[in-house]
C-alpha cells in the first residue's frame, strides 16, 4: 500500500491581517470620525423637549434606555448647554441620576433598538480620565467591544462606529478607577445601513474581503474569498493538505514509480522520483533555487538532511535542467538534479492537421500548426483567436505568427493567454464544411518534474540504526521558490527492510 497521500504540515500558512479588533471581540468594527460616514437614512434622537428636568426617559421613538446595574431609567436633563460636536446644539441629554433614588456613579447605559443596526454615533460627555467602552450585542450575544477616550479638556465628544455584524443593543460603560462615573449622552444617531468596514463601496455582507479594500471583488479561484485577502488566490481548497503551500503550487512525490534507498552503514540517502506540476503553474521564469528536508523513522525533531536554499546550476538550452553538487563529503545534500517539463497540448485532427504547443505560460501560449499533410482551406477558432488558411496555405490571423518555411507548412502562433485544459477549440474544414470540436483536456498533459536526490546523514543519531521503528521516510522539497512537494514512504511501502538498509 502506498501512503504518500498522507500529509504532515511543513510550514505555517500565511495569516491575513485584520483591522481594528479589541481583545475578545466577536466581530470586526470600524471607528467613525464624522457625519460623512452616515447616510441620509440615519435616525436621530436629540433628547430635546422630553419633559421637565429630572423626568425619567425609558423610551424615545421606539428606542429603549435603562441603567445598569440599578435597572432604573435614566433622567432627562436640560441644564447642560455646552457645545455638542455636530448639530443639533440643544441642551437636552440623558444621564444616570434618577429622581427618588440615590445617585450611582457606576451606572452604565443600555440602549435597545427595535431593529438590527449596523452603525451608531452619539455625543458623549464623561468625567475627566474616564474610559468609555461600548459593547454591542445581537440577540444577547456580544458582537463587538469598542473602546473610546474622553477629551482631555472635558465636554462632549463625538463617538461612532460600525460593525460587520448587525446589533440590536448597546452597553455604554463610562466608569473609572476613582469611582467617578458620571456621564451625559446626546444626539444619538443610528441606522440599519449596511456596514462597509474597508470602505470599498461593497457592503460587508456581500464583500468577499470585508476587511481589505477590493472594489473589483476579484475571486480567481471562485472559493468565495477575494484575491485581495486570499492566501491562496489560485487554490479553491486553500492548502487543503496544510503543508504551507497552496494547491496551485503544491505537488506530491509519486512514490508509485519512485526509488528510495537508505544506507545506514554509510549514512547515504538516494531518492529518485517525479512530480506532477499543479495545473496553472508555469515553468517559465523559474528561479533555480530549492531546499530539501528528509525525516527518517518519524524523528521530526532532527531531520536526517535539512538544507536550503540551494542554488542550482542551469544546464542545456531549455533552462529547465538544474544541477546541484557538493563533493566536499560534508553531511547534507551531495547531489540534486531537476528536469522540468511544462504542460503540453498535442493533437492530430481528422484532416491530418497537427496542433502542438511548444510553450504554455501564464499570459502566453505558443501553438505550432503543422499543415504539411493538409489539403484545402481550414479555420482554427479558440477563445477570441481566429486562424484561417486558404487552399494555398496563405494565412489570415488576429494573433502574431511566424513560419518555419516559405510554404507555411509549420507556423508558430503566439496566443496572448494561457491555454487552459478546460478550453474547447474548433477546426472547420472549408472544403467539406465539417466542424471538428476539440476538448483540449483530452490531449493535454500537465507539467512534470523528474528529480534525483543524494545526501549524507549521521546514522548514529538514530537509535538502533536500521532497526529503528517505524521505518518511515518523509521528504519535503521546494523548487523555484514556490513549488512545494511532499512524499511519504511507510513501512509496508519498502521492498526491503534490513538493519543496515531500507530499499524500494
């Protein structure tokens, strides 16, 4: 049984940064600084003309007010005429002093709305050195905890915020360690308007990156998480195996065909194998660097070989053969050879027309059209590309092309996009009028990597050497800085397990 599909986390996934969030908060919030953040639908309670000074205020326009922990209603006050930030400027306000009850400076204010709100603001005056903490609730559950500061000079201050989760109740705590918790509240503004925490014009409930500005809402892999905040924007499963590499640049070592040998007498490792380059990964413009980690016998704390970055020497005209050698005899990687082969499409049509890619890159594909054995006119259509040959092999195309010969038998066309495996092209035989529909996937081969690795390790650090259990081998490779590969050989995967050697 081959168990290379078993995964072990090798690297930590990238963490997304978040905006303002207090400890213990259950949702994201944004502190608002002025009235421009409020819409025309904002409702306002100015607390003017509610009765006589000292009358209780338990409800105004459907909004309920109560004191905590006393459980009393706040009082209406009309004696404070100091300036309020933002209109209106009337003297009305509410505070925690209730008639017929002793003044409790520790009383906080609870505000309950009939509907769910997304944005609220108010003018608030508290004693100097007070902290003002606002807790928002939805159906009794905490939504967010928002801290404010009182002005050094005293007086009213504008305090406002919005959350990415609606709320229906607020608790305003304005106490301090000196026991001096008197406060006044005026000009309560609130609205059910949608929260837009990142200010990109897309409401949070519809925003695929509610905390990162991305008005275009681009979501390349279609996983519901916008590219701007997606650690794996080309991997819909977002590093499902947890090895620290996104699926679009992640690969597995195929030990079905691979060879591995561990020599405990000489402390030698030899591993050869292949990788399938994930769909969408392009072998053009690769940086010839890499790293290796090999873990034997489940000894995760001390890998037998761990080395990187390795800088390869590039061999050949294709720039796809890499070699690293160290003949010093030191422990570590002694030989590492890599042979890249990019994705390919190779198709022969019914009229003997041959289509073959010589390069598939991120933004460009080179398509070789071999019409040497084709008689008559034909047209190739793919995406927005049109390539037409007349009976004399004269070509009209809306993409650049270059011929290998004067008779246009073999012509290279530059397609300004990556040829995708899920594409469909059509070939129209102008002579017979037949149309051939070609599913690219049927003749598309994913890119591959062949590798050969050799290394030296200190076998004495492994207890009982080759008799160590379990007889496991794990290999982690990085290639081109971004391609990660993982392979696992379990005890039942070896062809031979002896005290001095494991081999398959």
